[in-house]
C-alpha cells in the first residue's frame, strides 16, 4: 500500500474513535504496576497474578478467536495473549480493527506461561493510550540509514535495542562516576555556561550577544577557571559534569557540544590525579563491563594492570627517533619539522613543534592505558613548571586506544607567573591563534587571594562512554548529535 494511503487509513481510524468519544489522546494517565523484564524475572511469584503494563505494540498476529501481540516498555518486550472470550467480543473487534503496530497500549491481565514456554500476559483489558499516525520502519530491516538514525533518535531507540542499551549504559557510567567521587568526598557543583572570557582550553568559542546587558558573551569551552575559583573559596574537592561548546569540526571523536567532567582537589598534584584516574577507570570497567578486561572493537584493553607512564619527549624519542631535550630553540625545532614534513604555523614555538611530533608519530601506538607526562611549557598556560626543568610542566594526558581520554595538571597557583602566561597567550591571539587563551582579570584576582597547591583534571565523558560501550563514533553515544540542518527540499 502506498505511504499516503497508509497514513490516511491511520487517521481515519483515529477520526472514527474520536467521533465515538474514544479519543486516545484524551487519556491522561495509566497506572502501571510492573515492567516486562520484572515480570519475566519474578515469574515464580507473579504467575496467576494480575498486572498492568504499558508500552508500544511492536508485533501483532490476528487469528480467529484469539490473537497475539506484544508490548515493549523501557525494560524490553513481553507477549500479550488476547482472547475474544476474555476481553469480550466488542473489545476483541476493536483490537483487530483499530490497534496497529506502533500504537501505545495499556494491558491488564494475568501472568502465565504459554504451551511453548513463553512468559506472557493473558489480557483481560486493553487500552489504546496513543495512536501512531506515522508507521515505524519495516521490522525486518529496521532503521539502518545512519543519518536518519541520528536525526530521528526517537525512532532509532524504538527500533534498535542495542542503541537503547548504549544510552542506558551511558547513564550508568555517569552514575558510577558520581558514586566514585562521592566516596572520595568530592562536592558536585555548577558553573556558568555563558561567560565573558572563555578560557581554560585551547579552542575557538561560540559567540553570542546578551540583549539584557547589551554585551557580547561566549559559550564556555572549559569548566576550569570557575572551578579553581571555588578551590580558592575553600571547597577543596569539587567537580562538575556539564556541556561545553567548541567551534570546531565534527568527526568520529568530536562534536561541537560535548560532555566534559572536570575535578579539582586541593593539596595534591598531578601524581594524585594519576592515582585517582587509574582507580576510577578501573572501578568503571568493573561496574559497567563486569571486568577490568574488555574488548573495544577487536582490541582487548586491560585496566587491571598498572597504567604505563612515559614523558612526552621519551615517547617521541621512541617512535620518531628525535630527542627534543637536545633541540636548542624554536628555529631548530622548526627545521626538524620541515625535515619530517610536519606543517606548522609561523607563531609556533618549540613546545608547539614537540606537540605536533607527538601527534604525528606517537598517538597511534598508545593502545593500552598510558599516561603521557611532562608537556612543554608553551602549550600549558595554566600548569605549574617542573622545578628541575622549567621548560616543562607537571601535566599528563591519558591515552587509551590512541585517544586522549583526559588532561591533568599540577595547577598553577602563582598569580605573577599566571599573568605572564596570559600575556603570552594574548600575544599568540594577536598573532592569529584563534585557540589562544586571554587574560582573565577576575581569575587573577582569585589567585592573588590565594589558591592552595591543587591537582586538576578534565575528562571527555563521551569518549569514555564510547570506549565502555564499544561504540565506533561519538554520535553513537550522543542522543542528539550536531548535524547540518536539512533543507526543506531534502526532508
């Protein structure tokens, strides 16, 4: 039957019900007593008991005096046995005539097991709660168009059970992160999303205008600078899980709005952040995957072993055979970049070149959990210098499966040094670096009030979810990923 005819039939059914005073959209509630999986798990105690379930009908087989359908709720599906002699002839006729696959139904009846052994509900009463007016995708092929799945996530969740499982697991991951941090006496907080100075990371912000104040503002790119203000205020252990926004490209690991978690702990350093991170990742693997060993795509990852630790320069030396500890200055570093066909900008320093070498030669080799430590000062404007090597800072990034999973520092708490670093960032911005930080006077004022020695870290929650749910793209773990708006002609 052509699509327009299917739509017309569905609307005719609704119109008839409405004309007869049985408009399903006038029903405001339905008292649910059980869910599908709960009934299956507790069959021994529920057999013969009356239950009420509600959900979407995903299957219907009409027969003579008895028919079958199913009801899918948040926990799964359960079979419904619909007998004319039980629900009555009029109700049975309505079931066959007006109820379609895709409709939302309420079912009241007794729990039993069929002759084939399937746990089911023998319906005593069926209630149409909402009429589906557009058909679901054909059941045997489901919703397979990737772009359409992301645009119509509501249909994707209905048709693809593994998708729903991914987002249930995402919720579990965030819940367990909170449980872990609560156990370490961290306090969850919220900080502004609209800011006058979007600092704390190297990224281009989205810009907008605040009409009430007649001021240009930006969407935050990081959580860092406000959370550090709270450390100054004496809260000692704080974290935030929230959306941040970066005006950048989209690929399998990047979305312009994503979920970031940052935490800050007074009186510790980046080694303390390493211990916390390793412990938390091991805890999450056990809770979510059931083991510290699990497989991502075809690679077995082992969170049970101590995470490897390696300095950035040692890693470059191992994989690119270049020792930047012996490279004298910016010009020598740029000469090496040319020799190795690595593109760079005129304003780049030796520190930037080191980072480019690391990205080019090293990241692809970092499969098992590895802390890459002691980054160049030039690319770390908010980090404490290493006392024995002031060209480097006390910073690490954790890499797993070639991905950067988090970024951590011994936080810079010297306001004089921080002002100098901000000035250098301002100069980079003036030279054309759109990702440079800018001087934040209020943050400097907070540092002058006094911030204790502090360890801080930021985690990309979406990448962590990808890893623990075996998802190939960041779009697979975002309920509504950023997509280009479709033109009216293509819709």
